[in-house]
């Protein structure tokens, strides 16, 4: 039974900005460094918006600046190790002095060489192909050595909490110098990288860039993605000794590392998306937060559903789904909205693991919601060439089914446990929320401009401007200071995705160079000869494994490089193949054992991460079935007549309702294990999508519902309205 207080309590409304933290090693900078990196983040974001809308840059130059700037800011804001906030300042020992002097001397030598290179290219007018090899090699050697020493120093030396540690200054400036050299020598780099013409200078510079990307990814996203990347890196060199479809001829260090720093790797599709669509819509989300328009979404959800049984959980479904489509990471959305919804779910009676799991599942589902889909829709359009409008139209019904399944799961659990909602006195007034419905204008502007044929960049920018204009109708009007704050917040929020997308680009580069994706396609064809269902199941498992530990866009980009081509060779249409891969890449965030969204929610709920991830897997179970519906019933993605689409939507909804009843063990009352098995069979029959299977599922569902309603011993339902 819920815990209801008889004493008046304050109205539940969101208060203030919710900034997504970078992790337990994020620094709390003070003094001039705080101001410096406030402006660095704001200018980093403003540079992207200005370049995308006003004066476009050459593609490689823009992406290199995007990565270099993101790495510089990322190293400043994070420590190499978890920070001990209460530890006293450590004295500077002899080892630290030696490492600092060695790394600084090497960096200064590299800086001098880079300065001379810039002089020759810009003042003397020398072509980058005419640079003296010894000069570029000295720059490459010393830069890589300095970065390597600083990386090791960061691992072993305690970092201060309130200022940038000296190894991180070295790493940040190292990232800027890698980017500067490539831009200065761009003509030579584009001609030589990844070919036999690449020399030692290109090798050491690209190796330094790869090391910097891996180190920042480790700090921000943890070891999971770094380990997966390391496996691919090792695979590139041990291929000649591997059996079967994994075998390849192997590559030299020079060709391999320089190939990674091209538009087939780090500068490829993942960075293309993070430098355009992701940073634009992350900044749009920041504008919604600073203007408090984002708070309105959450408060509106509380006003509509907070009073119902299990109300805060239903609020979480709506609010987290809405905000999750804008954020590029489900774990980040858990932190942003879960800090409010999870404690309230606990208050009305949900166990800690269920509260965390519901928030994780809803936040993850937000990545499936059009029109933004956590920026996944944009990268899908980039990879497949399918028009963006077609992609978001195809995503509507699957996203609706996902959230419908979560709603049924939540409602059944609330009914089974006898929960009530929150008292109306504690909720925002629905009348006031309806009078402020104009705060939805930025989202409506985004949708309208997209369907009017505006480019995604222009539509996102117009929506961002509309958020500023709408804020002028509220007490939280955005002036210059608030706009700068929104730009700074956008910069901070996008830094993790810059590192992770660049790291995913390394994996994409390995796949492209070694051709393992093509070999995987051949293997899928062999499996399909035995069983098409088995081949699809195998593709599902690979997509989930490749997506573990990554944000949505990076997870999809990697899985699409390996799995989607194989599905297309099986005869699956490109839209269905890529949606299949995208779905599983997204829900890897709630799939044990590496379920990032569930782990983030468990931290807020104060419960065991593994148990939370298992519960999230159960709540999101229907999502693991829906992609198979794409294959067996393309009408699920809007491919068919309106009659076919409507039939599939209705029958799949009923099937998901039966599935939720089977999983939770509750229909109109408690359901025995035998009847749960029958319900599960009926649910799968209806989800399958065929006419005869639908009829069988309807028959099973109707009989069991009548049995439950007429004969089962039912517990009295608790009134749904809190009071």
C-alpha cells in the first residue's frame, strides 16, 4: 500500500536547471579556470551553430576542430581517476616533478616544431607535400611521447578537485596540436593517410590522436567502450592468424593508424553526426532547460497523470520519453529527469529497483521517439540515404507500442501492489498547465519546419530561437546571460558524445578497413540457409552486444556497419534492416549485464545496479519483440495500406497488453503460472502479425479475460485517485 501523508506538503514542481554530470571524476573548477571554461564551452557551441548556419567550413576542417575542441574541454573538466573530494592536497613529489618536466619539455619541443611548420606553410608559402620529413617527424615523435607520459601521469598521480591538473593541460593542448597540424597539412593528409604514401610523421600524429580519444572516452564513458575498441584494434593486427571469416591479411601500423584519421574512420559518419545534429539538438535541450520550458513538460505530465495509481511512474513514462528524444544518451536523460521521478515513485510504494528500472526504460525509449530519436534518425538518414521524413514517419507506431507496453507494465504492477497516486494538493494544477500550453511551441515549431521541408539544421536552429522567444512570455525570460548559460550547458552536455562518437569512429574504421562487416554478412547468409529466424536472432544478439556501453548514435553507427549490410543481403529492405539494428542498439542501455541507463537509475534509487537492469529488461520486454514485427509485418513501419497499418497497430497493442499481463502476473486479478503461459502464447500470436495468428491470440485473450473477470478471485482494486 502506498505511503500517504495526512499533512499538507508543498506542490511538486521541478526547480532549477538539471545539468547532466560528466561522472564521478568531473571537476568543480573555481576561480579564473571556472570562468575560462565557461566561455570555452559557450564559444565551442556558438562556433558550431554559427558555422552550420552562416559560414560553412570545409568538411574535414570542421570535424577536426569539433574533435580537437571537444577533447581540450573534456580533459579540463574531468580527471583521469575518480576524485576524492575530501582528501587533503597531496604534496608534489619527485616522481611528479620528473614526469611533469619530461612531458612539458617534450610538448614545448613539439610546439616549436609546429610553429616552424606553420611558418613554412603560411609565410614561406611552402606546400604541405614539400615539408621536410625530419621536421614533421620530430613534431610527431615528441607530441606522441608527451601525450603518452601525461596519460600515465594522470593515472598514477592524484588530481586536484578544483583546478585543472598539469597532465590534463598537456593532453588538452596535445589534442589542439593534433588538429592544428592536420588542418595545416590537410592536402598532404588527405592524399597520404591510409595509403602506402603515409610516413612516420602521419603515424605518430594519428596515434597520438587515437590515444587522446581513447583516454577521454575512458574517463567519461568508462571501460566498456574502450575495451570493445581495443578488441577491434587488436583484431586489425592479428587477422592473418585468425580462422574462418575473421581472417584478413593484416596492415602496417602506419597505414592502419593514418586510415583511422580519415573520413572512413574518426572523421566519418559518427563525427559528422556529433558535429552537426547532436550538438544542435543537445543545445536545443539546454535552451529548453535554461528557459524552464523543459520543466513545463515534466510538470504537465504530473498534472495529467500524477494522481493515478502509480502516478509518478506514469509521469516518468511521459516526461522521460519526451526529454529522452532530445538527449543523445539514455543514461544522461535518466540523470536529468530521474532525480525527480524516482524519489516520487518510491514515495507511492514502488520498490527501489522498480523505480529505477521504470525511469531507465522510459528514458531509453525516448531515443525511439520521433522526430529527433536521440539524433538517431539523422544518422540513419545519413547512412541509408532514406529521406528523413520517411524515417520519422516509420518510427511513430513502433515508438507508440514501446511506451504502451511500458505503461501496461507499470499499471499492472501498481494494481497488483495496491498503489495509489499522489495527492492532488501536491501536484501542479491542470488548469494552470493548460493555460501555459503555449510552452509546447518550440517542439511544434521543430515538427512543423521539418515537415515543411526545412533542413534539419535550419529547423533545429529555428526551434532553438523559438524557445528563447517563448521564454519571454514567462518569468524566466532569456537575456544575454541566460543564452550564454544555455550555450555553455550545451557544450558541457555534448563533450561526452564527442569523445564517444570519435571512439565509435575508430571501430567503424576497423570494420571498413578489414572488411569484417562483409564477412559477417556472408556468415549470416549461411545461418539463414538453416533458419531465417535464427539468423535474425543472431543479428539481434550482435547488435545488443555492440551497443552495450555506448550512447544511441555511437551504438547504432557501429551496429549498422556490421549487422545491417548482412540483413540487407538476406533480402531485408534497408529501412527494416536499419530499424531492426537501431532498436537493439537503443535497448542495449537496459540489457544486462552492461545496462548504462539502468546503472544510472540505480545510483539515484540507491539500489543494486544488476537487479535494476534485470527489472528494466523485464519492463521493456516487448521492445525486444517489436523489431521482429518489422520483419514479419512491414506495415509496422508504415509500409502498406492504411487498413493493414491499422490492423497491425491494434492487434499488436492487444498482444502487448497480454504480454504485460503475463509478465506481471495480473489481469483483473492475480494470474496463475499456467494461465501466464497461455497469456504469453496468445501475446506472441498477436504480436506476430499474421491474420490467423491474430485470430488465435484474440480467442485466447478473450477467453482468459472472461475467465478472470467472471470466475477468478479478485482483490479489490485500490481507488486510483490519491488524495
